[in-house]
C-alpha cells in the first residue's frame, strides 16, 4: 500500500495543492544504519512560474554535454515551500504511530534546525522529478505555441500524431503515467470512431 499526502503550502494559491509527501522507494538501503528504514519523498509540485533554468552549449563538439542549470530553489518562494515540506515531514515523523517504530532522523538530521541550515541542506540535496513533459503542447489553432491539436495531430505534418507526455499543455502536479494514459485513451477513442479526422 502506498500513501501520498498532498497539501497546501502557506504560499499556495486558493486552488493549489503544491506540497507532496510520500514514502520513498528511492533511498538506498545502505543509507540506513541498520540496512533498512523509512524515507519521505518531499516535493514542491508546482514551482513558482517565474522560476527558470538555463541550458548552454559547452562546446561545438557534439560529444560534450551542454551545461544545464535547472534553477531549482532559485526562487525564494520555492525555497520557503521546501522548508515547509521538511517541517511537515518532521511533524509527521513525530506522531505517536511513527515514534512507536523507534525511528531516528538521518537526513537532514536533528542538528539541522535553522532556516539557514535547512536551506543549505536543500541546495545540496534537492533533485528534480524525472517526469519531463509539456515540451510540445496540445492546443487550439489560435494557440501559437501548440505543436499538436486536440487529436494529437502534429501541425504541418500529414499523418503524424503524438500522444505522450510531451503534448500535455502544463506540467501536472502528479506522476505523469495516469495523465498520459487518460489522454491516450481519449485520443485513441476519437481516432477509433473517426480515423480520417
């Protein structure tokens, strides 16, 4: 059984659930002193819209990878949200059922208490969600940024459809697999009913 807690940060808009806490399967067993333990995956699922990264060519040699800076936590509001996520994770760990398991905090660790220390920890350890999408968005004819229409047809290329995470018009606040399945089933249903369209 998997549990996912989605909640609002103090900076959230009225319709936004931007913090998630989930049991993490991404922690290596050797990271725990006893070979096993419980990890929380803390995340800000809706970063500030003003937050941007950069991609720069490092060389004209195609074998040299580009320099990629995702700009994670560059926006002070995103740092504030992640700081709140750590506080919430600690609050959950301090509940009676969790304390009864005899767990001890490993990271960031009980000595990391001030906002400055938490921020330094986050800057050193935060990683992106590997759910890249919305790079070739779906949209109506009037949308200059839309690469495909609502049936997945690539604009300007006859007979080609794209139905994957790239066509999502925005990055969802959840893992993308169920969202992509829903979009694919909708487009497949439309195609099955009328392949010529």
